[in-house]
């Protein structure tokens, strides 16, 4: 399988800062995979997404950059100098910001992206329908986006870029401030998109990553501490005490090792993510 | 398609009407501006061109006008008190109010009130999405439209932000809504964080629009209407002619004085 994203010793330092926000970051993300970028606050997760989307290059022309990255075989020396939309689409951390605020229905909000791409009817309607079905927001299409719940708004925010049919979808902490049920719905929706594009999302928690991701990257202070698949990640959880909220998972896996019978007492939704 | 053309034409008509009112506000004496203000209030409820686009827009318009009305009254009172010109028109608790100051306050206050009411009518009757389409359609670059929209969005959401901050302060036991002075005191403290957070949000919002391709100069308006209609309707032409006539008349009066 070809790599959708490849980073080669990418370093980035914000203008005026003495510390590198990304420090020789290297990893590969295979095409069609769902990759979770984990780490505590200030680890460089958002900077990494901004680098991939072209935000860093377009905003900070004087920043210190080294290394390079590739997105679907297109190589960039340093970081892309312009926004890569629609090939690479980024959903910001706060879904309220992603919504324009001047479209009165979700349908119009999604159509706004397509107008920017000069995609007219009937393709526009088809793309809106597909994105709405994939993210389970069809019933919300005629509602005002500003009147939706946090979980619903988040899925609408993802749909606003999904209609552009990106090759790479970047999500900045999509599970942040969502309740467990909303995280589960989001996970189910993102899982249904698995085949159509490569997804890379950041998180400081483990709930969504363990439900959804098949590739894991752990960052701390701009450096990559770990890259690997689900099995490798779960087996290495004890290395991330203090960086990630792994205590509950370590406790569960510890109990399982000591007494495999308790596996049956665990909620089936969680059970399927256990080693 | 014809609905959208009508919508674009309507916004053009509204803008021309607002331009006429702005000209009147600056040219007319306070008595005439008082009539213009009352006429605007009547037209806002009776004319299909100027009616609010939603119940929420109507409510916001009424609040907006109420604030400016209060401001006008305050301006009249302060000027009548401080500008000691002309005869004394009233004495309140031993304090004299002067006619010259009151007229100056009325002239300035009513001018402001008419301008605010006209702008309130424009934005109350035109949803931001339609206004954005109109601006794009008349050939404004998308970066200018974006700047305008972000500013308008900021103004539109400002009351909500302030209310949210007030509620948060109330939850901490600050008596923010107890009286006008308490409101003013709290507001002055919160003004800077409010402005800063709004600026930061505007930057983020601008970035999010850019991330959805809004900067593309070749973007299409709703249902692909770019450049379809750039002509002026009869109603717009009438308003613009009337505005020109008012300016000409004022200039003529000024020259003959």
C-alpha cells in the first residue's frame, strides 16, 4: 500500500521562538488508514496538522523550517507554502469556528464549500447527500447550524470539508469536549469514511483513538516518541504514563492478564478494542 | 433562478434606500430627521422591502433602535445641561437646561439615530448570506467580502458574547445586572478581553474560511449567479436620483445663503 503522508526529519520553529515546535519529525501514514497523533498539550500536534494542511507555510513565511514532507507523492521541501485544500482538508479544533455563521441551514453551510470549488448542481447536491449520509447528519440538513448540539455540530464541521472529497482528512482533537455517546457516534461516522481517504487526527485522550485508529504516533515537545499499529501501541502503553491518560487502560489490561475471565464482564463496545 | 435575481435586486434597492436615508440624515434639520426616523419605523413594519427577515432579526432591530434612542435622549440632556446657549427651557432640581444645547443635542442625536435605524433596517432585512452573495455579485473581491462578513458577524454576535460574559460573572456573584452603573463598571473591565477574544476568533474564522477555499477568486455565488445581474432596478434608480436631488438642493441653498 502506498503512503499518503510521509514526513522526513521535518523541523519547524515559529518566528521569534527559541524552541522547535516540530523537531526532526519522521513518519509514514499508509493510504486509507486512520492515524491518531497523540500527546499532551504543547506536544506539537496542532502544528503538525497545520504543516500538513499548508497553514504554517502560508502564514509564517519567515519561520525556520528543515526537512520535508510528501502528500500523495508530491514532495514539499520544508512545508507546503500554500493551503492544500481540497486535496488536504483540515477541521479545526473548535467546530463553531469552522461554521461560517452566515448560512442559515446545514445544507447551505455545506454548499458554501462547494461554491468555493465551483461545483454546481447536480453534483453539489449529490456530494452534500453523500457527506450527510456518511456522517449521519441527513436529518440535520435543514436545521440552523448554530442551534445544534456539540456532537452534531462537530459532525457538520467535518462534513463542511468532506464535501470537497479530500484525499487526506485532518482533524484537530475531534473528540474534545464531547460526551462518550457523541465520541462513539463520531467514531462510527469516521469509520465509515475509512475507504475513501486517509484520516489523521490528534487527541490528548485515548477514547476515540482506541475506537478508531489503526496507526498511532505519540508526540512530546515536538519529537516523535512512538509510531506503530494498534497492537504495538497497546503493548507500549506503559511507556506513556504521565504523557497520556493510560492509567485506566493499564488497569484493565493488567486485570485481563491476571484474570482473563473478566473480559466477558466488560462492555462489548470497549471489549473489541482490548488486546 | 428568478427568485435569486429578485433577491439580488431587492438588496440593491435596500442599499439605495439606505444611501438616500444617509444623505437625508446629514442634510435635513432635526425636525425633518425626526419625521424620517418615524417614517423608517413605519416602513420597517409595512414595507416588504424593509421588513426584518426573521423574528430574531426583528427583535435585534428593536433592541438596536432602543439603545440608540436612549443614547439620543442622553445626548440631548447632556448638551442642554452643558451647552449654555439660548434661553432656559426647563429647570430640574435647580439645574437649568438650555435651548441651544438641546437643539444641538437633537440635531446630532437624531442624525445618529436615523443612520443607526437605516443600517439596522438593512441588516435586519438582509441575511448575511444573501448580503455576501450580493457583494460578490457586484464584483467585490472575495477578500473584501470576507473582511466585511467577519466584521458584521462580530457585530451580530456581540450582544450574545456580552450576555454570556455577564452570566458568567453573575454565576460568580457579581451583581452585573442590578443597575446601569453596575453594568457600565463591569463592561469597562471586560471590554479589553472581549475585544481580544473577538480578534483572535476573527483570525481563526478567517483561517477556517481559507481552509474551505473561500479565497478562490473564481468561486461561484449561490446557484452560479456571478455577473448575471449588474444592472440597476427602477426603484434603485429612483432612490439614487432622489439622493442626488437632496444633495443638489442642499448645495444650492448653501450657495445662495
